[in-house]
C-alpha cells in the first residue's frame, strides 16, 4: 500500500504524555456491554486519537508501509503492527493517505452486527432469528416491544409504521436506540439476570423508574427461553470442562475461577467464531483470486486488493458470495452475515 503525505488535511499532533490506563480493547468491551457513560466515551475517544497520533508518527517518514500481521490473540483475532492500522479511525482511510498501489483497487467489507447475529445463531431464539432474516431493525423493535412499554402482540411481521415509539423518535440515530442496543447486549448476552440493567450507566436517561426497568428487562428475558437455556448450559460446560470451541471447532482452554471460565468460554464461542469466519473467508477469497492480497484484517471486516485486470463488479460479487455465505451456527439454524461494502481505486 502507498502513502501520500502531501494532502493539506494531514497533520501530526504534538506528542502528549498519556496517563497509565486500561487499554482500548477493555474500554471498547465496557462500552459494548452497556457502559456508555460520557466519561467512558470521552476516554475511549482520547485513546483512539492518541493511537492515531502514534500511527502517523510512525508512518510520516515512510512512502510505503509493510505491516506485520500475526494471529496471536487467544480469541483468534489478528494483531496488525508496525503500524497498528486496525486502530486507525475511519477518517484516516477516507483521506488520500493510505491508498492502493498503482494498478490495484481495494474492496472493503464490514459485517453488520455480526456478534449479535452469531449469538442469535447459537441460541436459535425464534423472534431474533426472524428479525435478522427479514432485515428488520432489531434495536428499534426492542424499543417498541420491550423498552418503552410492554407490547406482547407486536410481531416480527408488523411494519415499523405501527411500532409504539415516542413522537420525537429520530430513527437510527436516536440516542434511545443506542441504549436499546446496549440493553439487549448488557442484559441478554452479558448479564446474568434482569438486574444487569441496573448496572448500565446512562440507562436512567430513559426516564424509567427502577421497578419499571427491572420489569422490562425481566419480560425481555422471559420472551427468550431458548437463549437463556443455551447460555446457562454453555456457561456450566465451560466451568466444568475448562474448554470451549467455536462453531467451526477451534478449541480454547479456559483458566481462572469458574465464573471467569464461563465468561471466557462464552466470549470465545462468539468472538472466536467471528475470527474463524474471517479466516475462512480470507482463505476462500485468495484461493479463488490468487492474485489478490490482504491489506487489513479488522476482525469484523477486511480490506483486500485486486489487480486492475480483474473487473470490479464481477469480482466484488464473487467476494460477496463468500463473505455473506449462510452458516449453521447451532440449533439447526442457518444465519447469513450481511456486510456493508466499499470500493477504493488507486
């Protein structure tokens, strides 16, 4: 990949001394598990920007970069170093700083909510499976049926026009939809019971009383007996067997206290399965297109380069068939993993 530092929009901020703190992965984990406090988000933004500064400082004197890619993490995620391009913010890639080599073009994909889809594929929860397969906005549905009230008759076949939403609802960008997303993951995927909702920073901004929050979380969980049964079974197995496998069969040994082993095992089955799916996709693409090359593995997305003698539209269509392939994750349920796509020319 080539670098272009002539753009007037590129600057290298002055170096600042950062305080010792938890790393970006831990901050991201806290945010994704429901912690969306202003302090957490500000700290995460600072870590992201400081990481960007370090990346640019490392690259500023180089016309080209040759990153090191190593699958060294226990989850199966890849580490990209020298420079750490995974930590580069989206604006960095949109600028003409990192660009394809002459004679090449890039195709980029980002899976849409893949860990939530993976969890649903494992559990086989009928409502969530149907929502995903119909392409519905699962978080807006959650707001209408569970979070802003109790609407047991709201089915997956209902159109969004009949959803019970506040009159000032702003659609996909509405802050309350983000809280519904954290509500789902914090209570269902990461929480032990409905009381998990009380530990979610920012949930009080919904204006609901403690008793109302507990009631909504309890009804939400009661509507997902398959998910609860699956999670309880898996966590017990991880505690006793001290190992877990992804749906593709990759094993991870588990250590520590029983509760720690349960959390590690559950995370491996979800996040580790995403890593396996990425590895499979990259292998399948390079077998079909031997002249392609990997630019960046982002865990839930990737960038690959193709020579100009390969036509863009048919090549991207073939790559899409690989990346968005349906898989049977568990419970006899097949799940597809749609992605957002982008093409970059030299």
